[in-house]
């Protein structure tokens, strides 16, 4: 007999609808004992899968979905063919359930014989240290940490319990990560900030003596770089989420729960408040203060402090190259054209007054 | 006797003009037996080298070139002092010939004793696995693959025949690459997409359950990141070329032969058609459709779908900081100035009509 | 007895004020024999620390500082409570002193048994090669070099004396670095330039046969990529400083002492003169010439050569999203509005002339 169809053939655990409903604090309408072995999109979920409907535009797909179970709001549960799990926020419930289907293997408590760990380091018995890892002096790795292959950790670092470093991460000396962080491959934490003093000829390096302090539940994307501080630490608050290829310069402060999308750069000593979101390819120049609850749209450059929460943007928007070329020429003499508008207004006023 | 001068002293193979002409389907005018040991620019090529002329502005350099052979079009062959190889497209012929002078050593079929390969992995006898490589469970590495030092490959990945991963590449679980791909150092394939659901306080991670599917003849630049899909796969078509530090978010679809230059980011679930080119430092926001044959100029932000092929741009163009500052101030009140133009037009019309 | 309080407990060396003053060529006012064990910011420095005052706005903090010694200009020395070290340029003096407090351990001359070094490589006796390093054929590593864990160096590379590669750096074949360079983790030197010739279907790779030549005292940031040249070399002059995630394309030439901030990209064959500064997230398109002494502000796109030194900018500046949206709509028809201004001017002239 065929098992349930599942694109991830190495997932063998089955969950019951009842287990899932309990986990997301949902109410079941339909069969609670159905076995679930997959999480799938609404339009392609098959029997055996659980799915969700989180947006009004997808409601019409509920009634034809083959999924064994659907996470829905109360108002849409009557549309579900098989089993409905009623929750207040189906998107959040889906997010919570997703971890049950993750591809990561459970932590295997062991230190690979191909890893190199300094004698002064303290590695919890429950941590997994993969092949090729190099760990420096006095490092502390707490319970349930995972350190992926070929990751390098400098002296005096601390990894809080449950923190996961994927393969090929580089952590310099004196970087502390809180509990349950995830750091993706290619990320570099604690490299020197970009600090130089101008001298007669060229630049004198300012050695970067601070470290990096990272809170709990922080996720740091692939290729993202977080520089160490110059004299004090660079700081990343709890629950901060950084996408891939983000650049956090020395002595930046990121408030709790702030999220920054790919390829954005925050320049040195800038302080960003809590619960901000910054879209991709954006920049914030140095020594600024960005108030909590600020939202920046994609490819915007923030070049002054923001004191009032809200949405901010820059740029010209995309257009056909031919018309753009004409407009850009005008932009580059915009000040002149505004002055000519003003002259016209003056002349107009003279003319009109003469009329009267 | 001095051998032919050659900046790459480790290239010992010599090719004859005849061999090269045959390879590029060219016609020889001059000596076919000349030995070639180097590929060089037109203005500095010495005897022993082959070169090419692909642009009208360089035609004047042909007659003084010391090169043993020059790839030229028929109309320019009479200018060549030594041997001409006549082809329709000298630039393409040059590109084809360049591989004969590449610095990469031929694949040495062996698995380094310093590599760690899971027992369940299948490695072709003709593949080369360098020192420090770590290969996960059930990975398939086909004929003639090269896996550079300290590269890490997660479980259930597939590398098509002839694919080359340079040093320090990170590949997560469930990433498939087709035949003859090249992935450069520092690239990260299959890291988690940036997916989170807002919750009462901060963000709930959406585990990223999809993988990455990459076609054949794809090149991926240094430090480029391609995220895994959320529920289905991220997809990169055949012949796609990604430069360095490009960011491809989860569930993006890149059509065949599309090329993307350095530091560009494509946000989640965006679908880009075939044969597009996107210049460097550009961005495409999420959930868009970009039609085949679209070209985006440097540092442009595409924030809506593009339905008509063509060239698109954004930005203001560079100018002196002093004048830029004045113009930017005007930009930020542009709407007001346009309204004042309209008022002037109204008044003008009134004035003019009174006149008549 | 308690030792001096010091946030870096592994710094055991103490320096005297006299030693430091001599090193920075400063004049002491106060006790020369005080022991210094820390470098700290002016407002938080405690007894035992040295600090500095480099900006007028911080002068008021001098008199209350607890620091044992302060680097100041002559005019401010009377404000110092403990010992003043009088120098012409306190910021530069601070920068020089910073290296004495760096966290890096002194080089330990040895090759790790976990490193893999080709027999044809020449490694100076005084160099340190860490675990997991892989070094290719004919590489030359000069005196006092440091090669961090899991860094990979391709064939025929040269590392000048005192050069330091941090962990997880990737260096391809034929890359030469001068003396006293620093390359941070995740950097990739010598990957293939992005060169392809259009063919009937897709792209023909142009193999990149040049190398990379890097001068002395160059610093290269984390995740920064410097591509190898197509036929000749990519060139980086002496004293150049590249921040994190900078992209230097094939055959770029960077003049001495030029500094480039994070996430900036320089496209192929562009020549940038000496002593330029380019702020973060900027771009310079290919085949341009940028004259010495040019300064580019953040997120600017340079799309034509610059012949006159000065400050250049592009972009629209940040503003509230609502007003930005209105202004951007106007920008996209700016050419039309300028024409309407011109029409108004014509009509105005007609009206005015009729009047007279």
C-alpha cells in the first residue's frame, strides 16, 4: 500500500489534526483523527496535507481544496470539505505549524572528530559541533546549540542555548548571541568596523576594540555582516530579523523586533528603534536616530534622523528608459524651472493687477 | 632558446592556429601552423598570442598588432599582419577560445582524505572532492563534478554532471543543480527565505520547506545567495547567469538565459521571464511578473509588474552635490510646483480670453 | 588587590603614559608614569583608561572625564583633570594607539596539522596557518602572515609580509597581495569576472584569464568580492580601504588610498583615481574614468566619467511616503511640465508685449 504522498520522503512522522489544533489553539470542525504528513499551499494541497487560507482573495479556493485539514477563520469554516481548524489568525497558525515539517534533523549531541575545539572552550553535552568547525579560546556553547560544518568561532564568544549556526559562518572574537538565534551560511559577525583616521598620506586604521551583543530569537541571513564596535559594542535586540546580505556597521543599535530585508546597509553608530521594518536595498547613513515604528520602503536612503513614526520613501519609481531620460534631464535643472515658475507668477500678478 | 613569452607559465599546451580556426568554425588567411600559447588584448598581444577585434573603434589597432593570429570579420582581414581567422562574430569566437586558456586544472578524479562524505551519498568516480568538503546524506554528485575546498553540501542535494562548486560554497538541504553549472566561492544556495508572521510581540518564523531547483549551464557569482522556497521551490532556469552578491529570495522564478549583474536583489515570489537582463544594484519587489525580454538599467527599483518588453530605468542621474541639493529640495515639493503651473495656466487662459 | 578595571580581561599588558606619548609624538602635562590598560570613549572612560577629544562638541566633557590620560590639542590641555597628552591631531593619535589594545593575539609561527598545504608552496617560518586552511601549488606566504581557519588559497598566489587573512576567506588562483594587508571573513578574491558573449541562445562564458594585483596596506571587508581580470589583471592600489560587501568587477583599477564604503559596486574596467571616497550603496557603471579626489555620497549612481574633482550625488532624499508618492508621479511627467512652463513663458511674453 502507498503511504501518503509527500515530496519530502525523509519526513516519516505523522501528526494528527488533533495534535495540530491543540498546538495552534484551534477548534476542529470535522475529523480530528486524520493523519497529516505535509504542509502545502491551498491550491495544490492533496489529501494528507494541511494548508491554510489567510487572505480574502484565496477564499474561493477553500471549497475545492483536497487538503485533509485547513487552518481558517470561523467565517470561512463552512467552506471546508474535509476538516477545518478554526483559528483567529490562520497565517500565524500556519507559521507556527511550519516548524513541525522543517527539514532540519534533530540535534545529535556530539563533537565531530574533524572539529577543532580549544581546550578552554566550554561546550554543552547536548550541543552538536559538525566537521571542520574551529572554536577558539574560552568560548561558551550552551545546551542544544548546533554549529554547522566549517563554521569558525573566535575567542571569548558565547552562544546561548538553542542557537544554531549553519555551515560556513564566521564569528570573530567577543561576539555574544542570546538563546534560540539562527545564523545562516556566509554570515560574518564581529569583523572590524570601517574606521580610519585621515593622515598625511592615506588612512590610519582604528582598531576595533568593541564586540557584538546579540539578543535572543534573532535570525541573521546568509552573507549578512555585523561589524564589531569601535570602543563599545554593536547591539542587536531580541527578536530582530535580518535578511540576506544586510550590512550592520560598527556601533549600530537595532531595537527589539526590528526586521531588515535583503541588501540593506545601516551605517555606523545609527540607532534604530523597536518594531521598525526596512525594506530591501535601503540605506541609513551614520549617527542617526530612527524612532520606533518607522517603516522604510525599498531602495530608500535615509539621510536624516526620523522622529515621527510612519512610512518613508525615496527614489523616482520605475519607468520606460526613453521617458525617464527626458525626465532626469529636467530633474537636474529642477531648481531653475521652479525659479521660472516663480517669475511667471510674479509677471502674472503684475499683469493681473494692471488689468484691474 | 626562450620559449614563447607567456604570463601564465603553467600553461604548457600549445595550440595551432588550425586547431583554433576549426574550433570556432573560422577561415584562415595566412599561416595555419603557427603555435599559439596565449590569449591577449589586441593592443598588447605579442607574437605567440591570439587576439580579436570585435568593435569598430579598435579596427585601427589591427595592422600594428604583433599577435600571431587575430579573430576578425571578413571585411577587416586584409589589415592583419600575421594570420587572420575570419569569423562572423569575433567576440563570440574569442569567448569560445578563452576556455582553452583557462587557469583551472583538469579534474582529478578523487575524494580527498580530508573530506567528510556521508555513507549514503553517491559520488561519481570521475568527480573531484577537495580537502575540507563536507557532504550530507543521500547527496548525488554526477560525473566530472568539482567540489572546491571547504565547500559544504547539505542532505538530499543533486549536482548534475560537470558542475563545479568553487571553495567555501554553502549548499543547504534539497538543492538540485543541473549539468555544467559553476558556483563561485561564498555563494549560499538554499538558506531559509525571509518569512515571518507578525505576532503579538515580534515575529513567528515560517519554516521554509521548499528547496531550490537550478537548471543547466547556470553560473552563480561569489557571495550570491539563493533562498529555498517556503512551500514550493525557488526556480532558476537553464543558462541563467548571476553575478556576485546577487540576492534571490524564496520562490522567485528566473526564466532561461536571464542575466543579473552584481548586488541586485529580487524579492520573494517574483517571476522574471526569459532573456531578461538586469543591471547591477537594482531591485525587483515581491510578487511581480516581469515579461521576457525586459532590460533594467543600473540601480533601478522595479515596484510594479512589467507587461511590455523594453528598457526600464529609475533614479535621478549623478550631478554635483551643490546643484543636486537644490534640485532635491524642489523634488520634495514637486507636486506643489505642478499645481502652481496649473494655476498659472488657468490664470493665463483667463487673461488671454479677456484680451480677445 | 584588584587590578585596573578592564572590559577586556585578557589584556594583561599595561602601558605607561610615557610610552604612549612617545609613540604618538605627544607632549605630557601631568603624571607620565600612570599605567594605562584600556582605550575608552571620553564620556565613559574610567581611571586606568586613555581617551581622546577630537571634536569641538565634546570639549565640555574633558573636565569631568575620569580617564588617566586624554589625547588633546594644546588649547584644551588645561581642561584635563589627570594627565594630558598634547598632540596636533588627537583623532589620528587615538587611531595609532588603538592597535596597542587590539584583541588579536600575536602571530604564533606554526602550520596547523589540520591545514593542507601543497608541497610546492613556500611558507615563511614566521607565518601562522590555522586549522582547516587549504593552500594551493606554488603559493608564497611571506614573513609574519596570518591565515585564519578554513581560508582557502588557490595556486600561484602571493601574500606579502605581515598580511592577514581572517577565517573563511576565499582566494582564487593568481592573486597577489602586498605587505600588511587585512582581508576579512567571507571575502572572495579572484572569482571570475562577469563576462559572457551573446550567442544564438543564451550566453557563452568568457573565461577570465587575468588575476588580481593588490598593493600594500589594503584592507578588504567581510563579504567583499574582487573579481579577476578578463585578459589583464584587476588592480587595487596601496592603502585602499574597502568596507564590507563591496563588489569590484573585473579589470577595475582603484588608485592609491581610495576608500569605498559598504555595499558599493564598481562595474567592469572602470578606473578610479587616487584619494577618492565613495559612500555606501553607491554604484559606478563600467568603462568610466573617475578623476582623483572625487567624492560620491551614499546611494549615488555614477553613470558617466567624472573629470573634475568634487562631491557628486544622486537620488531624491527621503520623505514621507504619502508626499513622496505624489511627487514621484510628477517626476514621471516632469518633461511635460517643463514644456508647459515654456509655453506659459511664451504666452506671457506675447501678453506682455501686447501690453506695451
